[in-house]
């Protein structure tokens, strides 16, 4: 169970292989890899800011909630910060559980949270200058579905 914020690139396949190794009692591992988008040429560089001791602690808190809610055996979140080029991996989430449904749902839950509520500050740099990025209506709707009874 770990949250890793890092400035350098990571290899999602290697992360998944390491996360999946030696799991004799795990029935399912689900993972998600998010890539930075070029936004049809509008983004040349995506910049993410985070505050160590705040961002990682808050993400770990939500991941612990997910672990309880979905009966997870383990989870891993790796998130890039700093400057990220389009096509580069920006986030990796892996969840392990006894059954597939819980692993899928926990992975989805964590990504919805990371996309809309995690304490990151995102800026797109492109040909028209820099602009701050806020969660979209869809991002908000996606995360709100987990709050319904």
C-alpha cells in the first residue's frame, strides 16, 4: 500500500508486474494507466504541482477508505508531478482483491477521486500560453456517483 509522487517517468508494465508478483491468495488485480493528452495541439506540456505531506497524505487517506470499502488486499498509486509531455504516463493505479468486481470498482473509485478531488494543481502550456486546468463537469459527476447511497 503506497502512494508515490515522482517527477521522472515510470514504466506501467514494470509496475504492474511487480505489484502482481507473489499473490497466491489474490483473485484479481486491476490497473489503470493515464496518459497526458496533447488536446489536439493545445497542450505541449502539462505541469502538475503537489505539496509533499499534503497531496500524498490525502491520497493515501482516500486509498485507505477504498481498501475498506472494496475489501482490498493491496493498492499502489504512482502519480507524476512536474512537467509531463503528451503521451507520457501521468498516473498508475493498481488494486488487488480476492474478486474482480472489487478490484475493478476500487480502481475506478480511486481514479475518479484523483481526477477531481486530489490536491494537485494542473497547468497546460501550449501555443496560446499557459492556463490552469480545473475538473470538468464529467469529472465531478463521475466522483459524485460514489457518494450516492
